[in-house]
C-alpha cells in the first residue's frame, strides 16, 4: 500500500482541504509510524495514477444548488498521470505520506495498518467554522495500490451545510522509469 508524495498532493488538492476524521483514543505518532513501516513497500518504477470522484452529494442543498456544485466537480474526474518512483521514494513507502499528513492541522483519530491494508480516520478544522472528516481505506501490493477516501465536509459556505464525496486513487506499476 503506498501513495507517493505527488499522489498525496493530488489527493489533498482533490479534497480541497488537508485530510480529515473522528475516534475516541487517538493513536500515538510512534505507533502510527511503526504500523506504516510494516506496510508493503512499492517497487521502484513508473506508475500510472488514476484519481476518480466516485460519488458527490449535497443532501441538504436545494436540487439547483446540488446540480450547480456537481457541474463544478465534473472537472475532477478522472485525473490520470504517471509518477516515477525512485528507489529512495520506494524505501520510504507509506511512512512519507503519514508524515506529510501529520504536518497539517488535522488530528489522526484512528489508524490501523497491516502489510497490505490501511484504515485511517482524520479530523480537520477549516476556515470560517467548517470542518472535514476523511476516512481512508486502502489496499496494496509491491506493484499497485488502491485508496478510497470518504469525505464529509460541514460548514456555512457549503450549500445546505453538508457535502459528502468519495474519491478513489489507484496506482499501478507499468514499467521502469
């Protein structure tokens, strides 16, 4: 399971905020880094990255507001690109992404990782009284990964006060750089 720093930046761009979520007893940084360090490391090489918005809902907005926002979000799907993962990047694996997440204002509220899977929940405060919750669920191998981000944003600037969306980011090794 992995996301390169560039893929992480794409995920952050797509969500419009730094990652977010919720749980009762937050894990320690040391425990999270140890779990992330046990995850499978990707092989160096060229990866095709695909990011898709798989659902988008404004459940409390008027139908007109919801349609206007859906039209604006249409530009996000799908996003495709390639990333050259160096040997040094591959050696860092998922730990680099976890460090990047921890540099923001978000609180990691739960984190569970195994060799080929990840589940995390984060919570982030936003500007103007907004907040975001993101649940990340992913799987991976040495040559591919899939991360699903379920995002809930609340705030006065959101039509109806609530936005729910889901992104999927997939990486597949396609050869050498």
